[in-house]
C-alpha cells in the first residue's frame, strides 16, 4: 500500500518548513511583552517631561515673553558663544579624534589614559568642570595669574569664559563622533595617496577629511546643541552678568524665581532649537540615518 503523500520523503516538508520559517520570523520580529512594557516606560520617562513643558507653555503670551530685551540679549549671546565654541571644537576636536583613532596600536596604559582624559568631561558634573576651570584660569590659577600679570587679561566672568566653558563640556561630543567616522573610513584611499607621494598633511587634508565629513558635521551639530544648553560650568566659571555671560539656560533658571512663564518660554525655545537643529540637519549630513 502506498504511503500518504505527506509521509513520503521530501513530500510536504517544503511547505511546512516555509510556514515554520514564516512563524519564526514573525516571532523574532516582535518584542516579548515585558520588554515592550519596560521600553514604553523608558520612552515615557523621556517624552512626558517635554510634553508637560509644551502643554504648560504660555502660548498666548509667548511672543511677548520672547521679545523682552533680557531674553533677546540671552538669545544673541547664547547663539554667538555656541557658534564660536563649535568653531573652536572643530579646530581642536578633529586632530584629537585622529589621535584617538590612531592610538589603537598604542600600549594599553597610554591608550586608556588618553581615552579617559577625553571622556571625563562627559561624566563630570558641569559645576565641577567650572570649578576646575576657575582654579586653572582664575586670578590665583597658574595660567590665569600669568595672563593677568603679563598682559592684564582676566578670563573668569567674561564672555570668553562662557566660550571656554562650552568648549570644555562639548568637545568630547565632536571628538568621539569624528573618531567613529575615522575608524569606519576605508584607509586604502589614504594608502594610495601616500603611495603616490602625498605628504601626511596632504593626505589628511585632501583625503581623510572629505572621507569623514559627515561625521564631522554630525559632531558639530551635537557640539553646538550641547554648548547652547550648557549651564553648570558656565555659571560657575563665567557668572551671570546680563548681556555678558547670562546665556539662555542661566536666564531660564533665574526667571524661575521671579517669572515662571518667562522661564518656561525660554526652556521651550531651547527645546525647539535643539529639536530643529538635530532633525533639520540629520538628512543633510547623515543620509544613511533616517528618522
């Protein structure tokens, strides 16, 4: 007696395997419900405070609040210092990122020490960074005392101090973004240029930089937004002088004590600028990343 078609070797197994693979891919593409619930809670932790800020904003008086002279001063100062700080970070951060990328062949101890030195500002409380800058560049600091005695220059509590504080806290963002681009870049082009007689500087300028341009742009965007929102190091090292060192975050903090609506308006402005900068430049500089 002939065996059923489904029991014959090789007969009927193809459809069953296809259905099994389809079910497996469907299960693999879904999160387990505990993971999904925790992920939803995490997303709520990030989104709900910002949503509360948007809901609580005094929309009817927003234009009037943002048109105040004190707000405009803080706005111009913040954008100016953040732009200058980003330019400084580009000059300093790209070579530092190249050093980090090439340090992969170094001995373990100096390689880790270098990476730790670049990472510290990311994990250090900003106020501590401000105190450290004050100890270095203040009137009694080794560099600050030298500048004052030799040139009559005082750094703390000036607009320059705001820029220095912003550079201190935002430089690692640009450095690590560029380092990642350098590590993933194809070095065969650099080797080819060196083989053709290009010097190290020519290779870096004409080959390496164009290769990592998207990473440099992404790092600059992160650097600018971080500098724009800097508070702790700035208020500690530069103070809060209207029109001189009072940036938007400091103005928002001070307004909470006297005019909460103005504080919310300033916070909303910072939030809007950050979102616009990050979302508006992403597709231009990072076409492979989609929102």
